[in-house]
């Protein structure tokens, strides 16, 4: 079991949508926090030498058969516990209280009505504070030793505390932004009740991660596929700091990269960081496999297959490899939780790596799996990666191949690369890059008539798209100042051959997707 070098708050995960947010809020106050499964034994928690435990919420009903319950010995560890939503309910039931399901579920904003001024958890939080509720069950009778310190109109036992044992519980979700003083409440628990020292930062993350990587890898070799995206870049640089030349990176040029990307990746990783880099230039293999193919799924499958073949060929020439490093982040871990759960099931789909071939049995090394995207960006800065590499828009694994609607040819890719470069350049110079989740250009297999100089042209049409989004599940089209679009469209028509008309896509997602295919 891991023992932490900094004061740590562990989040016991009961399957809530928000478990990762709790850990992240704690890290935001410079205290390290990590999520562990609710099945973690009290003995293991004791060995970790943690300062406090937070029970997350969860989708189960505590009265349902087989509902997740923590090891009861946790209540004898002498460590402060904060239960959130389901976490409060399970703590109440295990300590002799009762939970019931009222007629109505409570979902949305509530107001904290009364506050006991002696409450340790609610110190500095005022009556009237907005709380975010999302629950079916609630506590109906309070366990011995607990007292009520806060209520709302619809929920009697909204905040419960057992001062002697330092057990606390809230029915609402302090970790979400809709709870107006949620961060304050969490800091009361973490800093005042648990007395965790706020001395953790990304620099501490780096030193701990380096130690962990060295311990895990020993003298073996690690392979890391670089995609050009921030996650794999940060993972590679971090691992390189830990084990130097025991890391081999593979970068596949599939011919569908952004303008200058292949050169840039080589410059940063090989020249600046001195990382061993296998550069596989497979442009021809991709293009010939894609010749004549226009159906989007067929294109994706071909790109995926050629990628896998190229990647493994490069890997085989790298010598004996024991670990495959991936820049998997916490949201990826959640998304890829599969019933089979085997390591190959969690390989990031955007690398388009399917199951590992029989002769390449690698263990996974995923040093970023506790982190969120913006934390990875912060880590990238800490490791000295260039800002525009750390802070870039998402880019699909199959690259410009998906944005070349219709057949993927060298000529069309070159046209699209130029269009994309101009569009992104104009967005950057207007200072709008960071306001936009993702900006892209695609080339449509539609020709139209135009006129340039005195000449009639008959060329393809491109569509520009920029969206705002939180998580790419839904997206809205970005409202550009018209002059930015005007400049981009003018430059594209004047500077790029093969295109004579520019559209701007104002479809939201749904019904559209972000990419065109
Ligand atoms: P859509 O087009 O489905 O895209 O709205 C949602 C997000 O996913 C990205 N995307 C991909 N990312 N490999 C990736 O790594 C892919 O094959 C892929 N396809 C779409 C897309 O850019 C957007 O951010």
C-alpha cells in the first residue's frame, strides 16, 4: 500500500459522478488527495498515514441489498471522516442511524436554513447559502453521538456532526460549483478539522511521481506513443525525468497531421528534451491504404489498422520493452472502465491501438491517471513544455483524415493543412484561442464556381468550425467577431490553392458532432 510523503486526504469512492471533483477541490487547496475504492480496508488506510477521509456520494440506496459499505473498522481509526450524500447516509446507518426514501427526490438548489454557530464544519458559512442537492434517500434518524448543525426546507438532517469522533456529513454536494460556499466547507474539513498542511503543489507531484515510476520500472524499458497531444507529451517528459534513456518514444507521421507538427514534435522531444524518439514516417502507407475510400467508418478503421501496424513495427525495433506508457487521465479511466477490466481494454482509443499482439505483453504505466486535463496542463508547464503545446485544442487521433470529407489524398490534405494553419493563426492573433474549446477546418467534396482576378475557378469548399464546450459531449458554435472570420476567409481564398469558398458552421452539438467526417 502506498504511503504518502505529503499530508493526504483520501476520497473513498462509492461510484459518484463527482468523486474526482472532490479530490480535485482538495488539491486546489494544496493538499494532496487521491481516490481509492470503497473496498479499501481500514488496515490499508491506516498504513497510508492519511490525515482525513471523505466518503463520496454514489448512485446506490443504502437500504438496497448489496449496497456498497466501507470496512466498519474505518470508524475506529481515529481519522476524521466527512461523508457526502450517500457517504453521509452510509456513515449514519453504520453508526446506528436510519435512512429513508421520502416521496420526492430532491434535485437542484436548496438554501441552508439554520446553522448551528458552534459547528466546526460550517464555520464562516452563513444561513441562506446555496447548496446543490441530488438525492433520493435522506437520513431520518440520527446516529448516537451525532448532532444536527444545518437543515434545509426539504431536508431535516442536511448537516450532521459528531465532534468527539470527528465524523461529519452533508446531504448536499460541496464539491460542485453550484454550492456557493462548498470550497469553504471542504477547507474547514481539510485544513481545520484534519489539520492537513497545505504544502502540496505540482512540483511535489513531480517528485512523488518520479519516485513511483522508478520503483515500478526498475531497470526495464518503457515505450510511449506520442500523439502530439498534451497528455502523451506530459507523460513522456515526466517519465523521461524519472528514467532517462530507458524511455523510448514512438511518433507516427500518418500524413494527416497539422502543418509543421512532425518537425515540431521531433524538435521538442529529440532536440530539446533529448528523449529517444523513433520517428515513423508512414505517410505513404496511410495514403495508399486510404485510396478511393470515402465512407467515414471505413476510413477510421483503415487509419486505425495502419497505425497499429506502424506503431508495433517501430516498437519491435526499440528492443526489449516491458511497459507501455499512456497519458490516460482520470476522465479516461472512468470512461474506459470495462466489465473485463483487463489492461488492454483501457488502452486509449484515440491512439487507435487495439488489443496488444500476443508477443508484446506490456504492463501499463499511467502516471497521470489521477489528474484532470487542466492539472495535466499545469504539470506540463512545471516540466517546461512550451505553452502552445500545453494549451492546445483537442485534435482527433485520425487527424485531418476525418476532416477531409470524401477521399483522403495528399493534395487535399495539403490544402486542408494550409487552411487549418491560417484559421488557427487568425484565431491566435485575435487573442481568442483560449476562449474556444476547439477550432477546425474541413474540406468538403463539393466544387463550386468562383472568380479570382479575371479567371473563373472551379474548386472545393471548406467549412470552418469553432465551438465552446465543457467536455465535448455537447457544444455550441462560437460567436466570432465578424472581422476575424472575414480575415480568415480572405486569406484562405487568396493563399490556398484548391479552395475558393469558405463557410462557417453554426450547428451546435447535438444535432451536429464537433468533427465533420
Ligand atoms: P465529435 O465529432 O464526436 O467529437 O463531436 C468529440 C470530440 O472527440 C474528438 N474526436 C476524437 N478524438 N480520436 C480522438 O482522439 C478520434 O478518433 C476522435 N474523433 C473525434 C473531437 O475532436 C472532439 O474533441
